[in-house]
């Protein structure tokens, strides 16, 4: 019995090493690991993550990561290997975003319409009304909106994987006025196309798929500056960082 179990665990290890990349597992890989675990346990238990197998074959549990079908290069920030498929020099992917205009009517705008012929500062937050986003990130851009416009920015926009109603309410709560365009990426299509999506479904807050925190300067649809945060940090995506980059470029 013990010998049989050991043999099956060894088989699981072989599958894990073959299927599990150094930092991320695909859906197909996870399916293979699930099948291996079932074979080992002889039960219908499912594998919710690759950590069970990883712990048995000496591998680290992979960090949450979204890999786009885009062929654009990766961007890394800090020691945490934050990976995005968008990088400086890339053109933003096309997607539809929504917002409420000053008359209270919901509008839809494409990324190309938003950025064509313009200098745009776009910053993303993990969620409206969340602590750091509400106390630091959004207020910082509201406070620096005039300075950013004097530095040549045509549009200042905040994007989050929240619906347009939530973004409207958050903007009103924060006293945004017309200083920042509050954009909804409700289905995370833009966020996923950028490769900045993060799966937070294991969080008790019920966040689901959200965006990593970042700020970027975009000129005519092309990324000129990209500040991508590690995890929940708020260190390099502030309004001050973007303003500093603009001032250096204009000097």
C-alpha cells in the first residue's frame, strides 16, 4: 500500500515538473495536476491551486499572473517580478470603456478615441472605495491635476475594474469634479489586454479579477512612461512620479 502511494506521488511530481513553469501554470497544466491528484488520492477531490502539488515536489507556489496573447514585451517593477504584456513604446490595445458625463448620461469611449492625438495620463487602481486608492492614489491625482495640465496633459483618467455606477459614485465621494475622468473597465477587457489583470478571487472581500496598480503617460496611443506597482504597494505610480517625468521631458 505504502509503495503504491509513493509511486503515485512520484507520478504526481513528474507531472508537476513537466507541466508547472517556474512561475505560472496554465489552465491545461492545472487540469493535468488535478488528474494526477485524483489518481493519487483515489477520490473526487479537486485541486483549487497548484500549491498542493508544488509543496510535494519542492516547487514554489506561483504568483498570480495574467499572460496575454499579445506578443509585446514584458515590464518588470521592483523585486516582485510584476509582469505586464504592455511596455514603454507599445501602442495601447483597443477596448471600450464607460463613464458618466457631466449630465449624468453613461457614455462609451474606445481607447483609440480617448488617446488619439492627445497626451493622456492613465492610472489604474485595484478597486473604487478601497483604502489606498481612496486615501492616496486618486486624491493625489486630483490635487496635481492643474499642474499636470500645465505640463501638457490633455486628459487625466482613472480606470478600474468596477462598473460605471460605482466609478461615478466614487468620483463624487472624492470630489473629483471634472479633474479626472472616471473610467469603468467593468469586464476587465482592457485590463486583461494590457496584461495587468490579477486574480483576487481568494480574497474574503470578494474582489475577483482586478487591475494591478499603475500609472502611465500615453502620447497618441503610445506608452511613454509606465509605473507598475508590486502587489498592493503604492510607491511609484503617484501623480508626483508622472509629473516629475513630464517636467524632465519638458526641460
